[in-house]
C-alpha cells in the first residue's frame, strides 16, 4: 500500500522568519511546512547562509539585476528542495540504530498509520530474513514532507522598472507567484491567504505548472486559506473558471490564530467545520462543473470525476483530544500546529531573546493589536524588542520606523506615492492632522494611539532568523516582532521535534495546566471580546454597523446552541467548565443585544 502522507499535521507559515527554513529542518522526517516568499531580501540572506553551510557556491543576486526578486525567491526555493532531498536520502540510507534519524523518522509517525504498524512489526520480529525484508519495505515507503509556500494576497504593491514606469506583472505577489511556478519544487503547494486577489488569480492562468498531470496529480497544488465556507466557494469558483483546481481549503480560526486575524461575522469554528463536512461533496461538484469545461476549452483532456479536495484546519489547537475531535467528528484531512512549534527549535527559527519571551509569556501578554500597517487586527506578543524600540521613539518625540523594505506601503492620504502607516513620514503627517482636527478628547486619543501602535512588520517579522544565525540582514535594524496565537500561554518549555509530535498524537503531554479552555471555548471568548471592542470603538454606529452587530450576535448565539448539542451528544467531553463558559457567553451576548437594540 502506497503511503503518501506520513503525518496528518502540518506546520503553517509563521511570520516571515519563523518558518523560513522549517522545510530544511522537518521535511526529511515526512512533515509538511510552509515558507513565506514575499521578503526576497530575507530569502537571499538565508540562501547565503545555507549555501555556506552545505558547501555550495554562492553568487549574490543584486537588486540591480533584471527580475532580481524572482531570481532570489526561485534560487532559495531550489536550494531548499536540494537540501531536503539530500537530508532525506541521508536518513533513508542510514541504519536503524537506537538513536538514529532513521529510527526517529518512524518513531514520530502516528500510531494509527500503516507505516508505524509495519515499523512495530519490524522491531518485534526476530527472523533475520523477515526483518531485512521489512526494513527494505519501510525504506521504500518513506517520503519527505512537502515544501509549501505562502503568499499573503494583500501584500501586492506595484514595482516600477528602471524607467520608473510600472512594469507588467512586476508586483510583489505576482513576482512571488512566478518565482514559485518556475522553481524546482515538486510535490509542493502554494497557499494563498488573506482573501481573493483578482490580479494574482488571473495571472495563474499563464503557468502550466498548476495543471493536473493526471487525475488527482499535481506537481504544484493550490491551497486557499479561508475562514468560512462562503469564502471557499467564492475563491474556488473563481479559480475553477480559469481551469485551476483548488486541492485544499485550509480553514483558519478567525481570531484564535497567530499573525493577522480576519474575524468572521460571529461564525464560530465548530459550525464552520460542520458546514464543510456536510457540503464537501457539494463543493467538489460545484467546482468541477466549472473546472472541467474550462480545461477542455484550453485544449486539455477533461476528467470524468473531480480531483480530491482536502479540508484542513488550524488555529488554537492545543491537545491531542482536540486534534482527534477534528479528525473523528469533522473528518478533516490534516491539522495545522503553528504557535506550539515556536518553542521547538528543531522545527522553527526564533532568536534567543524572543524565545525567552515566548517561554515566559502569559495570557495577558498576547493582545489583538492595531500594529499592522495593513489596518487588519494582529495578534501580537508584548514586550518584544520591536515594541521597546517603537515606544522609545515615541518617548523621544520621533515616532515611526524607517521604511526600507516597503512591502506594506498602501496609504495615499498625504502623498501621491503610497507610503506605510508605520513609517516616520506618515506618522508625522497624521499626528499633525489629528492635532489640528479638534476631535473630542476620547476620539482623539483613540486615533492617536492607533497611529502610534503601527509597527514595521517587514523588518520585525524577518529579523529572528538573521539574528539566530548571525548573518547580516539590515544594518542597524535588529528589532523583532512576533505574533503567536493566544495558545502560546499554554506552552512554557522548549521541546524536541519528537516531544512535539508525541504531544500532538497523545503519546505524552506538554501542557501542565489543567485549566486551559477548550479551543472552541477560547475562540468563543475571543469573539465576544472582539465585539465588545468594536462597540467601544464605535460610539455612534450607523444603521449598517448596527445591522452587522445584530447578525454577529445571532451567529454567536447559534454557535453556542451548536456547542450545547455537541455536549449533549457527547461529541465533546461534557465538562462543567465548558457548560459554564457557554452560559457566561450567552448571558454576555444577550446583554449586549439588549443594550444595542432595545
């Protein structure tokens, strides 16, 4: 029997630096992980580091070269693929010693998989010929993890050429897509996050690399990160009409995740997962009815049935019990474990100072901030060197950051050319405008705080890897921002890769505190807090806002009813804490509705 997926979890993209080399670390053990490919300067720095580490010749790719961004990204991805292949073959060709990487490969596998069962038979047999045969079979069935890449679709500024005119297909997201498509990655996937970008999705038609090579076979798969079913249907149909198949919809909690948060209108993870479970076949057929005619119109051979679609989920998962619930009840194909892996140096890359901060973080230390220049909520760990630097600048009367990377420039409020809201230039102009606006004091202070909270994420989310490996990146800029999910408060010690996989599969535990709320309860609390924040920030809501809040409240109440049914049917362990949390949430929402609408 062909084993295609050794593990049923994946490591999502984290920041710019934190998973930048995760495939090099974990793919040789059969684990999938994702790289952000937007920051080409960081990728070039990492290419230099790993070229030197593995004895490869390194020729710098200058920003003066034509299409330098594409070249930098492609060359780094090719290096990652070569390194993964080398490390995987090294492990595969080694022996089953007690502490060897080959033994580690199989020890980390889920106990329910066929490959793990075969490994146990290999360990138990005393017949030498049978043992040799099993060893050969085990090695034949080994596969490396996939190297996945992530493009945040909102990060897509236009880039002028040498003549200062905007060159065609030269934007950040489009060049990243072209770099990935032309790379040597195989058995790979590109993940699109942050919503539909028509320009980016249209550009995909130019690349045959995303075409099927057979039924269910793709060298480069397409994955869409979504927060609800409607988003999956809209984006999936958009691509299907272009003859592009979405092989996976990766559901992420609207609020209980790391990094940027995209809140739903009160739709909770449980009901969302249930809708995907009930409508998976409908989704598949709906996309196929558009996809098949589209590829036939392009002169390709059609298919008699839809390609498979995987439904995966991530955001706030913290225990093997929660992990198992997602597989057994919601029938997902994989789960994403991000934040806990920040404390696993064998899988991610975090500098020592930030790692210490993570280890000692409490629930109060992770906030949903206004730090992102994109104007989107951002889960953020307080106390980082980037926060200290930002506050020091404010105290000295010189707020804002130098804008060297310019990936998040988008604001044209004061300038003809877009600038970043975290930049010194923007904040100086905006603060002056606020001072002259004669706003009510409360409103003035809130807007001022929002302006000053913006942080340079291009640099802050990139610096951890260069600091960790002591390689030059940006002169005089070493501040680090990190954006874990609230789940980080439940993990407080460094772990090995094996310890983390044992935790995921329930063979041992890394969480000592018994009062951790269930992932569904935590997300529910986050949504109630989010609504309260929106109400507080909007003292004079218009009719449309009130209508949205009413729908939000109703969706929350429906979600609470849904979770009560899970408890009643013993899908989730019926604990008093879970029940109490639902009761408290319901009372809060009912009071909010009464306050707003009666």
